[in-house]
C-alpha cells in the first residue's frame, strides 16, 4: 500500500494480514501517541479489517482516556473495509488508546507535516510487555476498557 502527497512524496507499507485474524472476533488496543504526531498538520488512522465472511457489518472504534476512564470519541467502522479516521491532535496523548470492540484489524498510522509523510503500524500490546503474564495484563486492561465503553 502506498500513499502519495499531491505536492510530491510518498510513503508505503508492506502489509501482512494474518489469516487467523480473519476467522476471529476480538478487540484491538493501540496507543495514539507512539506513531502519531501532535504537531503534525494531519493525522489519520486507517483501520484495516478483513473478515472471512463476505459481509460488511458496522462496529465501533473508541478513543479512550485510560487515566480518566472516559470515552473521548466513538467512530463507526465497517468490517471487510479499510476505514479512514481523521484524528484530532487533542487525541494524541500517552493516556489515550484506540480500542475496537468485536472487530479485529490492523491500525495503520499516517502523519503529514511540511510535505513529509509517515506511514506506520503498531504491534499488539503484548509485544511491548516483558513479563510471563503479559497476556493476562492485556486481558485485564481490555476488560477495564470494556467497562468504560459500556
């Protein structure tokens, strides 16, 4: 996948979408501050979702402040679709995460500033935790966020 700027320049992303994700319903948790730029002119998240059934159903992507335990934005997304989400710079803070409920996908982060573009993706949060119980830690965090959004 490649993104071009009208003024010239581009950024690309070689994507892999794990087959096992297409058969599951789950949730994605990803921080906004690690790959978006609060000083950028434009920040986007492309949320790529592929489901094994040929249907387009709606779901939601939430911007959640995990410190204040508050939903800041709720965005409708579709499965089997590449969703484009414009991200306000006010949502780029270390305590703000995106969270999808019942919709697995890969968030792709795009930042544009001064005719330059960055195009990145994150890894699942358990890749960043060095602990034997990292999956339990993430499950507990997702549980807490589910309590916030309901």
